[in-house]
């Protein structure tokens, strides 16, 4: 479980306080095969640790979720990592 301020490594890799899902870490190489500039859609993203992780790797991400608070938190997580320019947040119904 991820806790605020938790800097533990997750399967050998940690991104600040971000702890992406193990499955994403194991298969993140798949995203390098995307056509350049094509965004990845992360639907029902919540605070989106996985999408922010991918954005730190230079992948454009569209975060879509119902909670404006969660999307705001995602932007705040992306900003200090230099990833905010890689994300677009969309509130859904």
C-alpha cells in the first residue's frame, strides 16, 4: 500500500513518492513503441500514479476521471517532476 511521503522502492524502482503498479513497471517498454506524439488514455485514473510515471518518461497522457480533486492532485504530482506538460486532464461524468 502506498502512503503519503512513502519513498520505499517498489520492485526496484521508485519515482519520488510515486509507486507505479508492478505490471506497468514490467511492461513499460511497450509504450516506447507508440507512434511519436500519440497520447495514452488513462480512463478512471484517480490520482494517477501510473500516468504520471509514464509522463516522466516523456509519454503524453490524457487523464480522464470523475473527481476534479483527484485530477488536481495528479497535476500537483506531475508538476515537480517536470511532467505537467505531458498530461491533459479531462473530467468525465
